[in-house]
C-alpha cells in the first residue's frame, strides 16, 4: 500500500430517515358505510450503520464522500397496511476504526470484528395508525401519530491499525528498510528524517505458508505524547499492535537512553502500552565489528530488562533469527 493511499482520519455528516406518518383512514366499502378505523402504521426511517470489513486497510474510500443520508419511512395506508421502512445505509470500515462525536470528541464505539455492525444514527420510529386509538368511548378516531424525526450527527472516524508487530523508533532508525526487506511492502526510503509520514503495512512470510502482519509507524520524537511532531497521529496506531519491536540504530550515541526515551513517550501517551510484549533490535549492526558488538551487548545486558537482537536489513544479518523470535512471541 502506498503512503498516499493510506487514509486514517475522516470526518463526515450522517443523517438517518424520518419515520413515516400513521394513517387516519376509515374503512369504506360499497355496503359498509361506517367501517371502523383501519389506518396503518408508518414505516421506520432508515439507519446509518457502520460495518467492519476485514478486507479494508484504510479509510480512503470515504475520503471524498462525506455525507450519508438514509431513506425516509413510507406513510401508513388503509387496511392497516404498514408503510415500508426507509433504506438503511451501510458504511464499510476497516477493523480498528474508532468512531467519535465530532462536537464532543466522545468515543461512541469501536469496530474490531469482521461483520460487526453498529448503528451511528437511528431512523425515526413510524407513527401509529388510527386503529391503535380505537376504544369503546372513541370508536372512530380521526387522528394518527406523526413519524419521529430523523437524527443527524457529525462524526469522526479514526483508524488504529491492527497489526501483529509494530515498529517503534526514532526517525531514520531503519524501520522502513526492515519492512521492505521482510515483506513485499514498498515504503518510501531515504537518508533523511520523517521519510515515513503515514503507517505502512506488510505481511511477513514465515515457514509452512504462515505469516504475520508488521506495521512501520512514523518515527517518534521526544515530546510526541504531547502532540509534538506527528504526535497523536501515529501514537494511536501503536495501541493495537500485539508486539512492539523497538528499532535503535547501532550508530546512536546512547542506545539505552534512546530506548528509555521511546519507552517514556509510550508511557505518557498510554501507560497500558508498556504491558505489551516487546523486543529490542539494534539495527544497522553491519557497521559494528565483533569487539564493538561485545561492548554494546555488555551494556545492554546490564541496563535493559528486555531481550535484544543485532540485525542489519541491508546486509541481511539476523533477520531469520528475528522472524523466529517474533513468531515464537506471537504464538506463546
């Protein structure tokens, strides 16, 4: 998926349908001059329904269609005939979509399962026909209920991508290069910071035709939890990953310090993210000789509690071991 096709934030206006009016009809036939009330009920207005679709990975199909309006319920008629319900509108969204009220910013619900359906705005109820109001006191009511009015709402759709492994690191740490080597994804790669502006997804093929999904997430900078840099726009994507793969380049001034900054940004954004399983990879390790690797390993053994690996995407070093480790973590 190219970066330009990945849309993870959409605002839209949704409107349900009015309920149909109940009928105030009185029964009439050739030899029945004064038949009783037989007005039918009005039909229900159409709903706007969001539906999870596991075949979608982005909200791009909603980027240029921002208004959705459901059908109105038909009016009731004679012979106690109920009017037809208004047409429901179904909007397919990828799994991991969070729906917010644009005015209050309150979360309405989340779509996390394929085929899951949630009503955003309900259609108005149809009004009851006059035969409902017949009584011994009033045998020919000449009134019926009007339908309930439609409901309108401005909503915001935010996508938090669902991936097995999320790549976490500073800009230019080699995340996109690793994704391009392990998967068929073609992320933009260059030797400057913030090459990746939107998440990229790739499928890592493993043994026996098995696979798992990896997400390359734009680089974190210090202060991201407060919205600095790309801030909230990418931190939310890390929430839904099963495993966090921290990528720190071998030429970093202080590998432990970089890891602690990354960890602190995640903690400040959402402390629950630190409960996820994690693995640390020292990338670009083809620049290190055995002596330097040994020195770094001694420091990491002393200061880090998490497991770590030395890898190089360009030199194809340690990648098989990395896939084996990730697969084991995902299945344990």
